[in-house]
């Protein structure tokens, strides 16, 4: 059966057509995900995510390009986003021995530091606040932030610098013994 007919049947809810499209493309999607991630477990997860997204959005497929090309676009998006998540997670993951050293510190933060920090972040101008949270908290790059906010990477860098400066001023009274 031709892919055009299969996609039309999938749009109507035909599970057999969905399985046929899956079988026809699963190997190629898996190998793209594997080549990009270098890990079997991630490639399997990404492959599953690709087909979930593709079949959820099958109504968006217009048939202008081959189904495989449309699926490849989804594959690249899923894999790149997945690798960013893995990278952020891996950067935050600490070695168990190092974690013990962190908790053995005798210095303790002021009880209301967390509250004051939240207030200081909330008081930032919107662009600075969003940039600070996306970059320093969520781990996005300046290019990603610029694209998400419709600005340039340079604007993102400038807003992050302003946000950090304003936070240093707002929390200066907490610095005291913490500055070495």
C-alpha cells in the first residue's frame, strides 16, 4: 500500500495503517537517534517519542513531501531536545563522594535567603527575569533564549548580565561571610 493511502487511513484512526507506517520507518528513525545520541537506551526512548508525536500530529501532515521526510524533521526535533535534557541532567548529577563533601559544610544560609532570592528574582524586569531563569536555572543557551524570545543572543547576554547585577545588589546584605 502506498504511503499516501496509509497516512490518509491513519488520519481516520486505522491502527493497521499506523502499524504499517511504523514498521516501514522505525529502523531509520532508530538509527538516526542512535547515531546522534550514541546510546541504545536513548535511541529507543527517542524512537518511541518520535512515533508518539508523529501519530498525535498526523493531521498536520499535508503530503507535500514524503512521509519519511516529515518524520525525519520530527526525529531531529525530538532527538535534539532530548539530548539537551540529558545534558542538563548530567551536568546537575553529582558524584556520590562529592555530594558528601557538599553536605559537610558548616556554613548555613540565612533562613530568609531563599525567600529574599525569590522576591529579588520576581522584582527583575520581565526580560531579565525570563533570561535569568532560562539560562541560570534551566540551562538554555543564549541562542536558544534569543530564539524563544524573538531577540538575539547578544540581547540575552546583556539581559542576563543586568539580572545578575540587580540580584547582587538586592542580596548584598547576605554576602558577608560567604564572599571569600
